[in-house]
C-alpha cells in the first residue's frame, strides 16, 4: 500500500482542520461541563453531540485532505480554502457571541 502526501494547499488545510477540530472539541467540552448544571438533560445531550460529532467530522476531513488532497485541482483547493475560512469565521463568531451574551 502506497501513501502519497504532498505539501500543497489542501494538505495545509487538512492540518488546519485537524488542529482546529482538537481545539474546538476541547473548548466545547469545557463550556459544556461549565454549564452542565444550568442545562436540562435533553439540551446536555444535544450539546454533547455537537461537541463530539462536529470535531470528529472535521478530523476525518482533515485526514482526507492530508492524504488525498494532492488529487484536487488548484481551483478546488482554493474552493476548500474559502469554505474553511467560512467555517472558522462562523465558529469563532458563534463562540465569541455566545460568551458575550452569557456574560451579560
């Protein structure tokens, strides 16, 4: 079995996905257990799924980009860069806005 991994935009995005997913999972689990006493059981389960499922999908996508990103055309790599930028922007915006609204 041969594995080819080149250093291009897709593999760099894959590494970014992996790093962001790890930090996102840690931060969401921290926030979840910080607020666990105020949440009901259904809300706790929903937030737990969100804290574990979304980063798991991002980790899987990151590994796919690292090992198979060399197959993408440059225009598709740029499209993935734009989508990654949107994902990170909305994630950070939601976390910041959530913390601002909780502190009021």
